[in-house]
C-alpha cells in the first residue's frame, strides 16, 4: 500500500496527488501533466485556464491535483482561484481567504506578493480574496491581464480555476489572456450540446483549447468518490477530434 503523505492542516481529502502520491489516482493526474506538456511543444503553456461547461464537474479538484503533480517535478506552480463567485481552492488547501486575487487587483499588488505557500514544495495558491460585486469586470480587466503577465515571470506554470463557461463570462475573458484552456466534463451529467456551446464560446475569442478531462464519479467511498482513472483514459488533444 502506498505511504500516505502528512496531510496539510485543514486540507481536503480530495488532494489525492499529495496524500497518496503512489496511487492510481495520482498517476492519472501525472498522465494529464504529460499530455499538457506535449500540447505545449510548439507553444509553451505558462498560464492555463481550467474550466467546465456547468457547475459541479470537478474543475477545482482537477486544478489542485494537477498543480501538485507539476510542482512535484520541481517546477514553480501558482494556482489562482479566479472563481470570484464560488471560490474553492482555499478550502481544498486549508488556507485563509481574507486576502487574495481581489486584494492584489484592488490594491495594485503583484499576484506573487499575495500568493500563499502550501505544504507541497514549489506550490503556491492565490485564493480569491473577498468576493466583489462585479467578478466578470474584475477578471476581464486590463489590470488582471497585466498582473497575470507579470506573474508568469515568477512561476513556471500558473493554473487559473475559473467559473463554468456557460453560466458566466469570466472563463471566456480569461481565455483571451492565457496560453491555453482545459475543459473538465463530468461524464453523463452535461448534454453534448452544452459542451459544444461552451467550447464554441472559447474558440470565438481565439482561446486555445488544449483538451478535455472526462471526469466520472462513483459513489463508492463516503458517498463521494472520484473515479480518477477516467482522467487518464479520456484526456485527448484538440487534434484528435473527439467530442465526448
């Protein structure tokens, strides 16, 4: 049995890539890491938006574990919770959220200054901070673009946890700033037409879709268990032409 890492105080058990690094689940996230590396051979991906077509498809869990496995290679990684409506990353990592992305943007601070270190070496998290009344305007602002461009110089990879595409405009705005977009889709939950509409919105602003993570859920353990193997089995690049 794989040796479990010491949990981060307050961290969620969904941080499987850190808690059980030798598990099949962690291996699936490493497969995703390799796929993204291949996708960036011609155009290096330093900033990636991770989103979904609708709420509850597992995008935040994907961001957290994907960030862990990249940091485990020695790369400096920053996770940004740009979901300014339903932020999650602070709970996954057991971090405070009194200061974060909104603090940096409103006070003119660099994202690096406000990002918090985690118990995972080489991994930082920039939580959402206090929720604003105008999330889409804030994440789509020139100040956000400039802050992200500056932060790229401090980290090898930045992952942005974004709200679902169909619900609000935030992810589409961020897609214009970032080097690529990864869509997370929960198997059997969302009609294909909704997924196609979400990807069309990203492509319409010339966003670069790197691929799709198919996320299956089995109620096997404590009523909520991710079948992480589906991440490895169903990840594909845009060039393969699959739609489901």
